[in-house]
């Protein structure tokens, strides 16, 4: 029965609201024409009335409590805070009336915090309801547990809910609620759900007669089996059996669960997703039944629709796409894969944009299968048309992805040509990705290298701003390594540079190629040496500093290749704009090249400026960049080793080099051993297109990470990380320093394979300025994948300039191995940051004014100049950063004291970045001359 607002507002218009089946009348707190203030005033009056009722001497009956608690809930849902009434809501939980208990649970689910002091009382009420065997009350309690979902509730009820779920006397509605409640608790706190003894009985819920119970159980099992697949492996046969019954049933057989003539679509989709958690069934009978189900779904997709309603097609297509996902996941039934591809092909021209998008996305995965790749290729014209005509940019992007995935030797030129044509009008958001794809396809499937050169130069011409360094570096490497393409490349790039508007990347490529191979086209009067030089120099003043530096190197190469251009080029180098250039790099190059061309003999000049040798072979970095751009999970769609092995023969087999090298662990005290890399491939010929001489990794190095020297320098501004890693051993360091004391932990980790290393170490170079005390000896044997740690206590007695050396010796397979590493203990580790005001800083700066107390270094930035990164490195170096000291806010000022046992060394530093010139000036002043120079060298190497 509806209740009305009491008191002064009794005659006002009310608002009928239905909350979970309870029909109530709530006050009209606001109405058209009334202000917000009037609404708040009305609500405050009502809250005061409710508060007085709760605090009154007269005890309220259950109906009144329910009424007022419901009003509080309604006011809260209007956006106003409620700070009372919680206890009255808890009292409603003990009522035997459904509506009162329902409002109590609803209030608690919405307003009670998981850290509330009332949780214990609420838990007691929930326990009583779960034990009552009243299915309605049990469902209310389970809903409350799931809605709150706190760890406290999980700890209180995680053991009871599985028992309720599998109990034989539990009602179907209770089982549904228990399964979904358990799923909610598992997602919040997986460690609290003990499924060991209940696993088999939960799996058998897939055979339950009630479809609602099966649907809830499938959701729970799908989540559980992702963590413990072996425990739930028996669900495969039951899921296939249930799916078979649904797929083969008529729409009238499951009338209560038929949605627009589609039997149980949600359960079907959930079962198909559950099966994707496992490989194909091993049992032949189960596999045959599953294949029959999948074929039935594909057959039904060809039948005329039983309804014109969009809900019918949505439900039918949901099952179809999930079926295709399962077929792709198994990748073992050629017939099904081809049928799935043909079915998706019908959607490529569907009027619904979403279906076209999903079809393109699924076909991208199908293209990676050897069974369906040829079938996907038959739709190339449709996909190209979609790339040209689709309105939705996301669909065009999926079309580009599919073209990339279906590309092989037979259609590479067509696909690359279409993608280049599309690139001219492509959306800016996807241009860089398309450029990378075109570059990868061109080098992977290039039959003749002139086509590859033409393609990359077209890329630069069409979308030069989106051509990364990795792309144009690669064309230089390939041209350098291939004698048969050098003349063609020089001629082509010379013609490209003649365009009135020429992108800077084209100038870079032209400068390099003409500087190395311009002599191959110098016989033609139209491309004589003076013409080549004039063409390049006409672009000089329009380029950035980096490109001008490259062109200056080309000029000095021209003097060696074409002596007749010497006077002209020396005149350019002598020009005041070069010798007095504001940029240090350009000025230095001009001076050095001018001197070299004037002083050196012809033989010396030819030796210094001889042609670049072939670059060593390294794995391509373009594909890695594309994978990073696509994000996690893109590996399968971008994997080039999936098919068409003949492409490896043409391009030198770089994609046949096996698995990628695992990256070093960032935190060695988590010492996670990486899997061993594959054996190094045989060196292929210089014509290998898929090698990258400009990638960061070394060509052939036993270490998986940086070189020992690089690793040591990284520790200057940090205390934790990997010091050394190769196929056999990983060594990491975690250090702490305070004043003149420090502790360094070294971790030693085997390679994760069943093999044992006989390990030993000692300090090869001890310093009298440092006291090093190991706490215990490291284990003599390190098993594969095992980790051992060694703690080394450090005391700084005096300032020092060289680090101690650590010698590691071990035996593997009977053969002795050894390596010597610098222990990452440098003088700056004993910095004590010092805060001081600007006046104190400058006063101290003037006191340290002797020439021997200052060290200064001007150097070019080796990394991107980022203010936040610079600040982090300076803080990691150990000094305090002082704000508002330097008049230039772009500069960094720091101060600190180096603590040793014998003395303290004060240190002031100033770092002045010049972003325009990409240069730094670093100045350090300390009270000891050697320390100033040493700190300046250490810090400069970090930028």
C-alpha cells in the first residue's frame, strides 16, 4: 500500500517509485519552476522529520522503519548525503517480512561502506538468512554479499557459498544467485575462494535441468578455469554436450529461453567462450560432436531469417561470430576455417557498419592460418574497395590491417600500391601505422630491389612527416649492402631531389646515397658532380641542424669522389655562416672538414673517406615498432613467420631466425629467469632485406642486455637493476646508501633450464678508500632457474675515482667461464642532499672559485631533452635540486655533500640545457679538484 509524505507537505504531489518490486510514494522534492534552494530546504525538513521519528520515545513498527529508510535511500539517490538511518536499516534485516528485509538489504548495498563498523552485525544477519533455508531470504543475502563484495564479506562467506551452490536441496534461484555471488567474490579476492573440493560438483552444474543455473555456472567456470585450467578440464565434454543440445533444438523446445527465434543465445555464446579456454578436445567422439555443432551454426547462418527484427539478427550473429572465434582458436579444421572465411566474406559488403568491422577483424586472424590464407586472399578486391570507400575510419583501419595480413609474394605489389594510393588521403591518425606496414611488406616481399627503393622513396614523398628514422635508415642499409642497386638508387634519388618541394627525409636519403654512390651517375652530364652538389646545396638552408650536419659530411665525401668540386666545397666550408655557426656541431664539422681537405694528401683523404663497408646483419626493428604501436595482443596479426616460407629465401631468411630474444629483467631482486634463446642463425648473405644495421641491439653479442659498461653507467643515477645478463647467468644489484655507509645486494640467477652452474666470485680490484665486507659466501652451485643472493657492506673511507672490480668465474658443462664487471659503487652514491637558499648558494659558489675547484663540460645531448627526465636523473645522482635559484628557470641547480669517514666534500652543480641546439653545459664546483672532474664526467654521460 503506498504511503504519503507526513507533516506540513502532506497535501503536496507525490512521486510513485518502484524499488525492486516495492511500490512506494516518495515526496516531490522539486517541481518545475522551483529553485535548487527550495528543493534543499524541502529535503532538510523531511530529513529532520525522519530523524525525529528515529529518535522518538515511541518505538517504530517495521512498516514505519521501512518507509523512512526507503525515503532516506530515495534522498541519497537524488544526490544528497545521508549520515543516519544505517542502524534502522540493519534492524530491518531481522524482519520476517520480505518487503522490509528487501529495503534493508537495498539500503545496505547502496549506502554502507565496506569498512563500516556495522559490517559485523550485517554479517550476522546474512548468516541467519543463509541458514534459514528460505530461498527468498537466501537470495536477498547472496545479492547483498555480491553487491558489497568486500574482502571482509569474502572471508566470512567464501566457504559457505560453494556449499550452497552444490547442495542438492538448494532451489534453482538460490543456485543462480550463489554462482554469481561466488564469481563476484572470486574477481575481487581470488585467494578467498577455496574450490578444490567443490570443483567436480560445480562442473556438473553444466548438466543442470535449469537453464538459468547453467548460464550462471558457465560464467563462474569460465573465470575459474583461466587460472586453473587443469582442474576444470572435465567441463569440455559437458560444455560440448550442452551446446549440442541447444544448437540442435528447435526454437519451441526452449521456449522460456528463446530470444526472437534463437534458442538460448547468451548461454550459447558463453559455452563457446568457455571452450576457447582449452585446446581442441582429445576425445574423438567429443571432438566430432563439437565439429558437428560448429557446422550446424554455420549452416543456420545461411538460412533465411525467421524474423525481420534486428534483435533476431543480433542474437544469430553473436553466436556465429563466437563460433568463428572458436574455429580460429582451434586452427585445426581446414574445412571449417574456409567455411568461416566464406561466411565472413558475405559480411564485408553488409549494410551494417558493425558487421563489416567485425568481419574484417576476424578475417585478419584467419589470414594468419595456413589453411584459410588462400581463402582470405580471394576477397582482396572487396577489402581494397572498403579501404577506398568506407566512411568510418575504424573500418578503413581494419581493412588496412587485413590487407597487411593477407599479403604474400603473389599480391605484394598490388597491396603495396593500393596502400600507397590510400596513404595520400588517409586519416592522420593512422598514417604512421600504414607507413610502417608498407615498409615491412616492401622489404619482406621485394623480388627486385629497385622496386623496394622506389616504394620507400614514394613513402617519403607522400607521407614524409610519418616516415620514422627506422624506415629510411633501412633503405640506406639495403642500398649499401647491395652492389646491384646502388646505381639505380643514386639515379632515382637524384631525380626525386629535383622536385620543387622536397621533404627533409628525402634530403637525408639523397645526401647519404649521393655521398657514397654519386660517382655511379657522374658520367651523365645531367647528373655531373657540380650538378649533384648544386642540387644538394640548394636544400641546405631549408633543413634542420641534423640534416645540415649530414650534408656537410656528404660535401667532404664529394671532395674525395670528385676532386673538381674541391674549390667550390671549400668555399662553402669557409663561409662565415659555417665557421661561426651558432650550432657547435655544424661549426666543428665545417672546421674539421675544411682542415682535412686542405692538409691531408689524396691517399690519406681516400683512406679516411672511403666507401662505407657493408653493414652487419641485425634483426629488423621496424616490425617491433609496429607491434609497439598496435599494443599488447597484436603479435599474432603482425607475425611475419606465419606462412609463405619462400619469402625467407628471397630476403635472406631473417624471419626464420627463430624466437625473439627475451628482454632483461628490470628488477633483479625479482630475478625472473628468461627462457633461453634459440641458437644463433647462420649468417645469410649481404642481400638480406630484413636486417637492421641501425637498431639499438648489437649484431652478435653473448649478452642479452646492454654491454657491461653501459649497464654500469645506468647505475650512476639509480641503485637497482640488472648489471649483466646472458644465456647462462643473470646478475642484478639492489643497493642502499646513507652518509658514508652502504649495502649492496647482488642476485645470481640461472637461466631457467635444467643445468647447473658452478659459481664463484671475488673482488679483483679492492680500493683502500673503500671498505668492502661480504656477509656470507655465495652458494657454489646455481641450478637452472634458481636464485641466490650476496650482501656486501660498504664503507667509504675517502673520496675515490675508480670503482672496484668484481670477477665472476663459473663452470658450465665442464668448461670454465669468467667475466669481470665494474661494481656499481661510485663517489656520488655517498651524496647527502643539501637544501640552501639562493643567497647561500651564490655565496658558497663564489667561495669555490679557484680554477682547480671547477670542472665544466659542454656536450651534445645523447637522449631526448625532457625536463622531467633530467630532474629525475639529477635527483638519482644524489644532489638536492634548488628551486628559484638560477635566474633562468630552464636551468637546474643542485647542492650536496659527499660523506666519507675522513672528510666531507661540498658540491654545487649547474646544468644549462639548450633545447634548440640540443646541447648541455654542465658546471661542477667542489672543494677537491679530482672530485670535480670525476663527477662532471660521470654526470655528463647520463644525458
